[in-house]
């Protein structure tokens, strides 16, 4: 039994306990770094809110991708296209009607936000269907190329002038083209609380919060509450995908992942299962895109470049494909360490060296190092371009993971296929394994050698 | 052979391959629309001629870069998503050399080597072009090829070789990591601005029915370089043992190794040929279009994938033919659809090909 599994079993509260423990560690690290720098309480709370936001967003996306890749073996690298469709359709439906003289060049259909969210999810699922119908018959690498091409087609379409403004049901609507789309619907949080008639209560809570943060507490509270809402959505995703994975439907999906021909020969219409799984995952990606971008005030098509897809894949691979708990953990670790970490580090350097003046390009940064061995400008330039370098870092992490730990933190964990527990509570080792004998599971790496042998016997 | 037999054969075809039939109908409609447009004067012959020429040039670049991708795809069995960034790396290395040779003494060496990062030097001001500075351009071309060979061998040695025996998806994911690391490292060094690289090359206007089609010296350079290299690859693969060994490996690697083919050496040759062609393609792409940015290779990569799949993975002729089809599609599509969708149209053609003929046009002829 490996250390990893042992840890998982000993952790109080099981998977949920593991997730909470990792989150606590990440938050404590951030807060301690903030304390060391003498951040104000407001700054600390903002840091926590932003961190929670990204943890929620990446955990949701990794969970949705886990349904595609971890459960069904569908190699989707067009995630960002489904997110874009989700938020754009949601904006089209929920933006208020066009009024001349306003800041927004185009209006929407003026329907409630909930309707918009559902419409966005449906649109993402339908796009998934359009992609899936032809592509699922193809090899995994072809599906990869088709999905990434689709995500670029989506971006070009939103960029083009053709869809900048058009008329739908007699309303002047559009996607805003390259200059972006202003999301001028009601603040989602306000809409959410107003649905339950709790808006005034919420405002009261914000006022009470003023005791902790005296000046203008609303943005801080909004950020924290929205982060909390995202975490609730993560929990909902987790529950939905766990239920899906444990249902008869989910068992067929895992069978497809391991060997599609076998599933087919057992009389399962694998194409049907794959299409349903793909559409469900796409809808969830669309929802994640909506939740990520609907509080941003505006969206531009060029936000939706393939790099977001790349982020989600790293999150999933860190956590481990095939495990929902791993997806959440991977999303959290990715968001805290690889995504927000370098940016936070830059803030730390900014705070520690308030007067540094970074060179504008690589030439002036290197020249002093070569002429009089002064590394400071290169260091400043490096810190200043941390947003590019963090992508280099992510690429290297991905390579390292594929070399050394392709199954991630918790990938391909033994999952009981039966609906009832098969073992007595005292011995928990004989659970059936979703991956034994499969190409991915049976890889005899050094670290896994003992475990693999035990599993095969 | 009666009419009835022809009829029944046609009917069987229509029933078996409805997609292909639909495609043919759409194709006939589009061509018909073009012909009526030409006949009625709605579309000018010279415009179509210019678009065809533009598409051919684009297709040559895509085809040249596609050969390397196609070879690694068939022999190493994975889709290399880092290929686009090899193109960019080749372009930057070659253009750094060209700038250095063309501008030595007129600007400081650092700015020249960084291809004028941050607007410090402009290629147009240096008068760079095949006629203005032929030595600098040829030297840049060679450096681009050599640098990309070294880069692809180094990446293979340290990143792909340790996991050579894994499945294609593992390698594919790894190559995505390589792509991002390379691309943003280049952005870190060379900056994110798109810079103009060449002075206006001399051009001739050829009269074509109702107007002129302009052809400049860089177009002709591209034709000569790409045509020469494609011919060279053809001879190499047809006339040498290496070509035979590559075909054997693409077919069955274990069998090839048992029969005494040094597979690792063949793999190295594949990277050398593919890397060299890719670097040269990147350099020529920039010479032809006159601008250089860190995203160029990545944006071209999806079109290259389209070309390689269209031509049939592993087929060198397929890569060239596919490149020409994709290039022409991307250029000519603006006759019927808004220009913002030109690239989307090329992807669309690829998806259609995957549906109708997933094995590609030249399928089953690995690396020949």
C-alpha cells in the first residue's frame, strides 16, 4: 500500500477531509505571506477572495474535464470555446434591452439572469453535440485537433464584425466584436439574493461587516461571498459527477475509457454514451465560463485563447485524471501555486522593493549584466514579465508531471464499481479497480511498482 | 456496361456516402457561383488570380512546414503540438542573423539580435529583402534551419526520448507543455509586439484578363526554396536507404528493429529533416508576409494540422498537396464568406475531410 493511499484512508473525513486540509494549507500560506508583508486586513481579505475565486473556477473546470477525459477518455482541448459560448449566449439573453445613449453599443433580450445561465449551458451543450457527432468516431488525437480548431473558430466568430450587431426578435443585440461586450446586467450577486428576497438582509450584513473594514466594505464582502458561491458550485459539480460516475451510466463510461470495443460488444451503444457524456461536460464547462466571467464587467473574444484550456488540463493532470477529489485538489493547487502564486510573488517583490523600475524589453535588461555584471535589471524585468514566465513554468511542470507522475496526485484511484460495499469495514483493500490492466493504469513506474504488483495479483 | 449499371453504381454511392455526395453538391454550387460571378463581372478575374497566387504561396509554407510534422506524426506516433513553436523559433533565430548581417554598424548588436525588440530597429529601415541584402537573407535561412534542427534534437533528447514508449496521448500532452514553455520563453526574450521585417520587395504586375496580379521577389524566392526542398525530400526518401527505413518504421517499429534498422538513428534523422524544413519554413513565412510575432507559428500550426490530416498522416506528398488545398481554401474563401472567417473555413475543410475521408487523400503511403 502506498503512502498516498494510506494518507487518503487515514485522513479524517475521507476525501472531503483531504480537500479541506489542502485548502487550509493553501490559505494559511497566503495569509502568512500577507502577514509577513504587513498587509492590511482589507488586503488580506481581498487576497483570500481572489484566491477562492480562482480555486472555485479551476476546480469546476477540472471536474467537468474529468468527466470527459477521466471518465470517458475523450480528449477535449477546446474547453475555452465552450466557456466562451456559455458566457456570450448568457450575455445575449440577459443583457438589458438596447437603449440609445448608453455605454453599451448593443443590448440583449432583457431576460432574467437565471434564464441566461440556462441558455448559455444549453448553447454550450449543443455546440458539444455539433462537435461530437462527427468527431467521436475519430481517434483521440483527431478529436483533440477538431476541438481546438472549434475553440479557435468560436473565438474568430466572436471577433468578426458580422456578429458585432444583429437583430433578434426585433431587438438590437450582438456580441460586440473585437472591442468587447459590456456585461451590463444586474449584478449577479444582487440578482441571486433578490430571488430569495434577501437583498436587504445582505446589505445589512455588509453594513455590519463595516465594523471590521470601516471604509466601503461592499466590494470586499462581495468578493468573499462570490467566492463562497463558487465553492458551493464546486460542491454541486462534485456531487453531480460522483453520482454520474457511480451510476450505471458512469460505469459504461469507464468501460469505454478502458476499452471501447469491449463495451460495444457487450451491447452498449458507446456513441450514444459518449455524446451524452460530452454534452454534459460541455454544459458544465459553459456554466463554469459563465460563473468565471459574469462578474468581470466586460468580456473580449481574445480572453478566450487556448491558454485557458491549457490551464485546466494542467489542473486536471496535477490532481489526477479519473478522480473527482483529485480534480478539485488539482484545481486548488493549480490556482494557488501556479496561477496566483507567481502573481502574488510579484506583488511581494513590488511591496519589498517599491522603487524598482523594470526595463521595457529584454535587451536593456541583459545589457548591464553583460557590460558590468549588474543582474538587477534582468531580475526586475523577470519579475515584471512574470505573467509570461508563469506559462513557461506551467509548461515545464506539465513536462515534469508527464515524465514522473502522469497519474497525478490521485489519478485512477480504485473505485468500487458495485453500488454496495463489497468488503467488511475492517479490510478496505479488495475494491475493484477501474483501471487495472488498462494502458494507463498498468504502467510499471518505480514509485508504483509495488502497488501495481499487489493490484495485479 | 449499360446505363442501368452506371445508374445502380451511382445509386449505391449515394446511399453509402451521403456526406461525400452532399459535399460534391456544395462544391458544384460554389464553383457555379464563382463562374456566374466571373461571367457577369461581379467578380474580377484578376482578383481571383491574386487570391489563387496568395493561396499558393501560403500553401507552400504550410506544406513545407507540414512535412516535418507529418514525418514525426507517422514515425513517433504522436501529434506534436510544439511544432508551431519550432517554426517561430526558427524564424526568430534566422531573422536575428539577418538583422545582424544587414544592420551591422548601423545599430547596436543587441537590438539587432533581438530582431528589433521594443521598436529599437526596423527591418524596413535596414532595407532587408532578397534583392537588397541577399547575403543576409541566405545566411538567415541557413541559420534558421540549423537552429531548429539543434532545438528539435535537444527537445527530443531531453523530453521526448525518455517517454518514447508511452502512448501517443502522453506524448501529445507533453508536447503541449513544450509548446507553451517555448512560446512564452520567446515572448519573454523577444517581446510581444509584431514587427515589420522587410522593405518593400520589387514586384512585377502580370496582366490577367481584366487587371493585374502582382508577384514580388519574395514570392519567387519562396517558390524556389520550397520547390527545391520538396524535390530534395522526395529524392531523399525515394532513393536512399533512409527513406526505406523510415517507411518500415512507420509501418511497424518492432519489426523494423528486429530486422536490424537502427530505429533511434532513424528517429534522429527524422528530427533533422523535419526540424530543418520547419525552421526554413518559418523563415520563409516571415520573409513572404513581412511581419514577425511570437504567436505566428502557433497560429499556423492548426492550418498545418489541417493540411497533414487532409493529405494523410505520414505522406510527404500528402502534406504538400494538403498544404496547397488548405492555403487555397483560406485565401479563396473570401470570395464567398467574410474575410474574418477565412481561417475558420480552412478548419472547416479539415473537419469535413475527417468526416468524409478520415485517412486523408494520400493515405497508406507512409513517408513516401
